C-alpha cells in the first residue's frame, strides 16, 4: 500500500494539475507524506536541446513551510549554441527518488523570501520555468 | 471520567468579555467556533473564532426567553461549523460575578434546538456557555450525551482560570516547598502539582529546565529526546556522568565493542528522569526516547499546559509552533548562541534568549518572527545521500559552541516565565511584551518586539490557518 500523501501536499498537486492541463503529472509518494512530482511536456526554450522537457521535484511533508527545490529536467540538457551551462544548471546531477537515482539535470533555485501563505509549488515551478527560459 | 475544558486566548476572551459586559447590565450574545482536542482524560475545546451577535440584528427579544440569536445567525454559523469541521458554541451572559449557571429557560432552549444542531454540524460536539463577570458555565452536547464544562482557561501573559463557581483547592504545604510557597502560596503549589509540562529536547538546555521544574513541584513532566549522552555533553547535561557515555568502548577499533558502547550509553531523557525523581520523588515523569517530529510522540503533548522548546532543529520549531497555535498551548523557545566568524575565528555577539510564544496575534509566533528557516526545513527532510547530491556545503560534523552557563541564562528565564504565567504572577500593566535577549558580551539586555503576519498559517485568522483547530487539522509531522 503506498504511503498517504498529506492533505496540503495533495492540494499542491491538484493546483499543479490545474496550472498545467496539457501536461501529464505523475506522482510518487515519499515515505513521510510528501511526494515526488513529475510534470511532462514543458517548453523550456529553443536555446536548449531538447527544447521540451519534463520537470521532477519533491514536495516534502512540511509543505507549505518548506521550499520546493531543486527542480530536475531531462539529463544532458545542453545549450544549442554550445555555450557553457549558466550558473545554477548542473548537468549529470541525478534525482534520488526514494533511494533510486534517475539521470537528470539539476536546476537549483532556492526561494530566499518564501511566504507559506502565498507561495505554492505550482508558482515555484512557474518561476523556475520563467528563469530557465531566459537563460 | 473525562474532563471537559475550554481554552481561549486572552485577546479573544477580552473581545468577548467587553461585548458581554459593556456596563449596561443587560444580556448579550455571541458564538464561538472551536476546534477540539480529545485525549484519554480530557476533551479540550479551543476557541478559534469569536463572532459577536449584533444587538437588534443577530440577538433579538426571544419568543420563549429574554433574548435569542436569530435563526439566520444560527444557520449561517452552524453551517460554517459543519463545513470547517469546528464545534459550535452559543454564548450569553447573566449578572453576577464569581458564579453562574444556566437558567431553566436556557436549558429548555438547548433541549429544543441542540439535537438538530448536532445533526447539522455532523455530530459536533456543540454547546453553550454562560458567563458572569468572573465565571463561566458550559453545557456540551455530544452524540454520547450531555456533559458539563469543568473549567475555561484564558491563555495570555497570565493564565486565568474560570469555573462555574469558585473551586475548593486543597493547597500543598510540604516542607520542601515552604520557601517558595511563601511567594505563591499553597494553592499555587497545588496548581504546579496538577500541571503537565512538555520539554522538547533533554540536552544542555532541556536538562536544566527539567531539573528546575521538577524542583518547583510540577506534577507531570514529559521529556522528549532521541539522543544518548556523549562525553562532550557531560559539561552541560545536568546529572550526567562520564562513565555512562561508555566512550572508552565507543573508541574501540572493534566494531562489536563500538556498537556495545553505543548501546550501553544512557539516553538523555533517562538522565533527566533520574535527576527529576531525586528532586521530587512524586513527579510523574515520562521519558520519551523519540522525536517530537513523530506523530506517536506528538500525541502525548496535546493536553500539555506548557511546552518548553529546548531543541534546535527547524522541524522541531515548526511542530512546536503548530502545537502552540493549533492546540492553544503556551510555550517558550530557548536558545543561546556563540557565533564565531569562520574566517577570523573571532567571537561575535554572544546571546541567550527565551522567546515566549502565546497563541494570539503578536504572541511571538516563530513563523512571523522568521525564526524558522524554510530552506533548512527542507534540508532536514532529505537523506544524507540526497544532501550530498544537492552539493550542500554545510558539514554535519561541525558543532556550534555551547556553554552550560549560557544555557542556564535562557533556561532560568524560561522557567521563571512559565512559573509566572502559570500562576498568574505577571504584572499585567508593567510586564513588557516581546522577549528579552541577554547580550552577554555587552553585559546588557534588550527587549525584542514580536512581529505578526495577518496571513500567517499558524497564528493568523484566515481560512487556511490551523489556529485553534486542534484534532481537526493535521500537524506538520511525517507519516
């Protein structure tokens, strides 16, 4: 039987589904009541190869009081121009999902002034996408 | 038999009291929407919201009684109670001062209306409170029958207790408490003996708190810590002995002996229990070898009268802050810091602090005062492997400096705060709000004002806040 996801985490996932209706949202519960969430088919910018990727991140059981980061994208993400990766993008940095490594590119964007009352996982995902699209 | 009690913040009580007793000698009404906390011995209602009934609009001349709440008012709020999983209490006042009871008219109106209200609110419980100036009586309707309210606690700087009539409390006159009873009396001593206090963390700070409150005569102490004593703790943990660290075994190169040494070392909570029992052989001491972050442990804290936070993880701060606001339990967070500049090695501002946290606006909420780091909170949920993969620089083996005398400063301040709060000894007008920070290197104190975010999910009044919800909301603990 899979572990139960906490209600606050479940609400966050529902909000992500509503915010990205054309993406598949896969949810893998973690043992503590949080979840790993993978949102597919996200456009990250034609300056990247590939230009579309999934995004995988963990919403911990402490949500909304814990920040949601880092975010993981398809492994081997490269700039089409051949330029070096911008700071904050780490190729070949796998995502550990319940003890199993998944090859990925890590994007680490910590929220410095998190407000649990207003900052949601969906909003954070949008901010990360907005950032990566400008790199 | 279970006791039925009601907890309300001083701010909400003052709002209600001013409405019920404006000086006109007349009857007034209100509704309280309350959370609930059910434990083995007690059902505690927690005032989440006070809604005042407007004269002539919500509170009108009654058909069968003197005054009544209008059907619209009752319908609106009982539906809210049902939707928000809260308990619905009607409130009105009578004359008089130190004792109060329901009139026959009141009881008849309960019998007419409450069975339906119980259904509308999905089994409630629901009830009624009637106030005199310094007294309160309550009738609670549950699916298992009608219960009477034992007491109401007003949680503020001073804890105030209200009863239907003045209780007869047998004081405690034991010789060992003679000198302190000269200050707060044998009845105060009896109140300490009846109190249940939780200490989160039994290390350098928690061990001092534990011994102090045991010596004060607190009757029931719950100490929580998952850690065992090590030789580097002995200088700070009260009552600890070097031999019970078994460090000579742990230093062995043989893995089996090393494991044996770890197994034999004493748990910090067991040391705290030993010391407490030496101070007060009558104390009921629960030594919990575990973490406040676990659901099974936190359930033992829900009916506490006071919580000391003597542990430093962000997760323990989050759970503590949730307990204070969700269950309306006053508490205090204790800490000291010896910051060292990592480049120069020089010691910066050394401080010791005890931060009271009361369940009300500007009551010292750790979230509002930015004392819970959301980044560190997320880090604490990761495994060691995940932290390494995310390339964290912080070396978990680096310990912050810690000194017994600095711990004692914060601990003594905190225990005094508990004593004065619990026995109502603070001067209401002169006692300053905020918390005192001892700036040790400057040989001075400063008072730090508390901030409040009205949208706060712990102490705020918004729909998403957990304030006063008790068992009807989940605590921020892992499964």
